[in-house]
């Protein structure tokens, strides 16, 4: 019985240590990113606004907004994000993705079609590690530049003070671990 509880305690300690490492390694946005193109993963206004601003300032030639709801039109997103002339000509909407793996597959196909070799990936800061893992799997030779956005409702730097944020980060960490496991299984076969 002692061995059983010892194993459980070690597993909990490993999980907690891994979670803290996960949090300390969440990336910050680079000052002046530049790549062939930009991919924004849907999931919040901050992601869309940031990606459109990067496009309008010339950080990339084109923008893919991945995981768009089927009934959403480009003009609607342009108005929501104050998209300018570059948005009108150079933004593409991806409707196929339903999850992060789908975002990566959609972005990989779009990148191949356009001949891109580098991408700025825009998503929430807490979501970035898993997004980069999935994008790396889908496009192993693509240069990926993380451009995380901080959403107002998710206080990553003070997560322990906010129950909802703590639960969100725990869920994302578990999904990240599942993504790592799936990656290992795909490459072991």
C-alpha cells in the first residue's frame, strides 16, 4: 500500500513540476516579427486584431485566419478587426479546422499552395506551446515564429489568484501533454 501511495505522490509531484515549467516557458511576443505569412487561430478578438495589425504593418505577405465559422464572411471579419487595404487583398479564411490539429493541417496546405517557408503563428499565450507542437508536426521544415497574445480575461502571470484561469491553464497543460503523447506515438510507428 505504501508503494502505491508513493507512486501516486511522485506522479502528482511530477505533474505539478511539469505544470510550473510549462507556465514559465510560455513565450512572449517578439518586437518586430517578419515571415512569409501569418496564421491566426480563431478563438478571440485579440488574436484577430493582432494578426490583422501584423498584416497591415507588413510582417507577412498574406494572412490565414484558420478555424472560421462556416457562416462568417471576410467582410464581417474585416469590419470587426479594422482591416485595411492589405486585409482586403491578402487575407484568406480557412473554414475546415475544428481544433488545433486541424488549424495546423489547414495552415500546412495553405502554406504549400503559396510556397511559404516561414509563418508567424498568432494565438493565445497559454495556447502557443500546443499550437507550435501541432504546427511543427504538420510542417516540420517550416520556420515558425510565435506571436502570442494576452487576452484580458486570462491572467497568466497571476493564475493562482484566479480560479477560472487556473482551471483553464490546467486544461491546456493536459491537452499539451496529450499532444506530446500523440506526437511520440506518431513518430514511434
